[in-house]
């Protein structure tokens, strides 16, 4: 069951992948839009069963609303053992396999529960729905049984009730039709239950609706698109988190193609539209019968940390990350992404104790409000610094003239609240007046010398540097200069000091290009000239890591360890066919120096 709740920001799909070796175990996939999926855990099983048949199919996951935990249930079946489908139907396991978790990452050992009635040939595709009225779960599954009046086995849906997935009520027949029926799923919406099942005789999906979960409360609901779609099974339906639309996925077993999504904006109508190929992406593995669970941002974050590709750290669309550490806590300050033409207006802050799980501290500035008097939008590329127990947040925004400027806001804590200065700190008018070459006044970064003197580096098309005033909300114009030697400079220049040298890094090409990358150079003096060395961050096309740039570098205080935070195009790359340069996600990787004292290329 899926009930819409705006707190959900992603989806977890649990599934198996087929009858090959290791295929009949539990796999995880992750999506942010419900249509484009990433294989988690390097496309390997997350959970394995050595119980019963030593394999599991048709996994389903359900959230326990009162216990703050999750249960995952699955069919005890492994066709790859060679016994064949006849044995699976007529003499299969009567058990389901169950796992339990509090966080979707750490799971209990599995346990088996016998649910099939005596003589049942199988127990297939178990699912569960929480019955609020009864404060318990209704669990239902398909069994092939032969009653005294029947001349052969027939597939029917049975059910039992439980509160803990250990103790169950006696099973009873839940759905029976003239034809064989398997693979039932149920969703609740506004007091009505919608039930989708596979007609095992006609090989299509049939729909019913009911006013309760009681077996006799359901009546047939016409759904022509589903009735005409043949050779499918394993229906799963879930509410899309961001709109009044539902996604039904069906396993195209007859064609061997895996899941096909269909959408509807009205469950009552029974009208579904089949999505065309290319408008969805189920990931690298072929997804077979499973279950979808809407998940929160925190749950998304935990899954990415535990089972992701090891690079992406924030779920959702963010870019231009500034990574810092204040005291014992790490902070990320990114651009909020996903807006056509980079037109977002809000800035968020994220905090983490371990740089693994990031907490969204919420919106710290909104350029569409009175938060920033001089700005009208285009909230880009922030940076932050601390001095005298205050926090200075530098950010880009557009003025009414359409020109970009750099502003500053001040707070008592790293997460705010921030109070913006009434006027911008750096403007294009200022550049013209001072004779500083500049494309746009954007992309600030902060460098503080050992003596506490603070500088801002910034610029587009031409890099520049300037010393801050003591108050950190003004600049000393006489110290503003263009930097020279930054080969192929586009934007986002940063600097750090190590081994008696200044190490400069900057972004090249265009943020909308898959070749967006970071170049590196060194200088003996902060104001240069800079000697170009080589690129230190480049795309990895084989890993679908493209557009890797606009970065910040954090030196772990008191150590010689460094980290680079940057963005890349949103993955899977198929999610957005256009505008990839404003659909980006934040990554972090180690950054090392060689024995020659120079920065080494980041290994993606």
C-alpha cells in the first residue's frame, strides 16, 4: 500500500532479476522520480536466503506505521535449482521468507513462516497492506489448491493477518475467480481500496475496487488498457510523490523485457496510459516482480551511502557544492538545481557528523522573498567562511537589471538564520569601474591566509581575487586584480596553500557540457602568476559520470587529507534528455597529493 505523503522524496524498488545464478535473491534499486531507476549495490543482491528453496522471488516491502520499521517478504522459490515449474506449482514451498529492518540498510537474518494451507502447491508473491481499522497487516498470496469439488488445482488468492510477521491468523481464501488468479497488489486512496491481480488464464491484469479490505467488499472496475495488455504479471502500483498521479508497473514476462510503467491521474476511472520506450529507465539489470516503497530524504541518503556508487552524497538535484567543517560538524552549501535556465531561488544548508548521512537544515535564503533586497532570483554557487564567531555566506543572485552579483549574508550559526546585506558586495558595474576583466560576477570562493587575512576569488570568463575588509562584508577595492595563467578558465576558481605553494583549481568548458572539468595550476604567490599543470577532475564516460566540475576542496583540519566536492549530471543519464546542465547531483571524493607535491587526478 502507498498513501501520498509530501515527506517522501524518492522510491525504493525491491525485486529479483531472473532465473540465472544469484538472480533469485533480493535486489535494490533507487529512483527520485519513480520512472528512472539506479541499480544499487553494484547490481548485486542486497539480501540472500539460504532457507527452504535457497532462493527468493517476488519480494515486497512494507512500512510499519507504528513500529518505525520495515518488513520485506518474498516467495520461497528458486527455479534455477532445476526442479521446474510443474514442481513449483504443485509441490512448492508453503513458506514465505521475511526480513526486518529499522533503517532499510541493516537487515535481520531471514525467517520462514508457513502460510500455505495444507495441500497448497505453492505460496507465491506475498504482499501486505496495513489495515488501520484493525491495527494489523493483511497479508495475501497465491496458492494452487484443489478443493473436493474441483478436478484439478486452481490458483487462488489466500490471506492471513499479523502484527509482527511472526504470528499469523489461520489462512483463508481471499479471492477466487472462474480463471486462475495470481499476483495481487492493493493500494488505498480516499477510503477506497483498488486491487490489481493477474488473470493467470488470460495473462493480463484485472482491477477491482472496494470500500474495505474485506474479501466481499470488492467489485469489478473496467480498465481497458490493462485488459488489452497481454503477457504481463507482477503488478505494482504507487503514488508519485510530487503530483496527483499513480504509476502502475507490470512485468512483461512473455517478452522477457522486465517492467513497463503505466500512469493514471484517476484510479477510479481505470484509465491508464502506457509509457513509450525512452520515457523510463529501469536500470542496468532486468527488473522482475518486486515491490515499490516511497521513502524520505533521510532514507534516500542512507541507501545512497550504503549501496550507491560511492560518489553521490545528496539525494535530489543540487550543484556547485561548498564543503566546509566547523567544529566537529561538516556542512555542504550547494545550489538548488533542477530549474530551467538555472532559475532556482532558494539556498539550502546540509550538515553531517560523519560526512555520510546529510541532514537538510532547510532553506537559509530565498531570493524570491525579501530575504535579499537587491536580488530577484537565480540563486547560484554559494561559499561560506567563519570569523569572530560569525558565519559569512557569499552567494550569487541576479539583480533587476539582469546582471549577476555576489552578495553576503551573516549568521550566528552555520545553519542560520542568515541576514543578507542590503546591497551586493561585488557587481559588474564595479568591475567596469575598476578595470577588471569579467564575464559575470559569480562563483565566489574564500581563502584565508595563516595570518587571518581573508580573500575572495570569483569570476566567469576571467578570474579575479580581492581582499576582504576586516568586517568580511566589504572588500578592499585596491587589492582587486585579475589572475593570469588559469588555462581555459571558465568559472569557479579556488585556492589552497600547501608545501609553500598556492594550488589553484578552476572549472573549464560549460556546465551544460559532459566535458565540464577541473584544471589545476600552482603559483609561488597568491596573486600569481599561475603555472598551469593539468586537469585533476575529468568525466568517466564508462561510469556515466559526466559534467564533473564546479567544486570546492576541504582540508581536514590538522591533517594533510583533502576532499573534493563537485557536481555531475543527474544519473541515470536517461532521466533528462535536455538541459543536463541544470539537472545535477553532488558528489564527494578523496583528493591526494603526490610525492612531487602536486595534486593528483581524482580517480572516478
